[in-house]
């Protein structure tokens, strides 16, 4: 008989997935330039959840970083380069 691995995800009151080591493999590490370009380019098309799975950071961390980039005026800078994506 096969054992089925159960993954228990938890969500915050806004419906964002909380940290899970299997999904958020780069959690706690600084954002790379490649990740910043990726989230700025694909945020509008893919949404927060897909970005979270793609770069391995929590939705909350990505949301905070996007807010920070928009406030500082860097959002458009990272959205255009085509250096990595």
C-alpha cells in the first residue's frame, strides 16, 4: 500500500499562502536582480501566486517588494530591461 504525502498549506486572512519550505525555497534570501525583473515583468499577467511559485518567495514578500519598487520609482526600471527575461 502506498503512503500519500499530505502537504498542509496555511493561508493568512488575505488568502496568501504562508511560508512553506517546499514552495518557498529562496525565502529569507535577498531578491536578485533577475527576480526583480521577473516580478516586475510578469506581475500583471501571472499574479502574485504564480510569481511566488516561480521564484520561491512568499506572496507577502513579493507584495512588499513590489510596493517598495513602485514607491521608489524602480518598478518601470526593472520592467523594461530584458536582461534576464
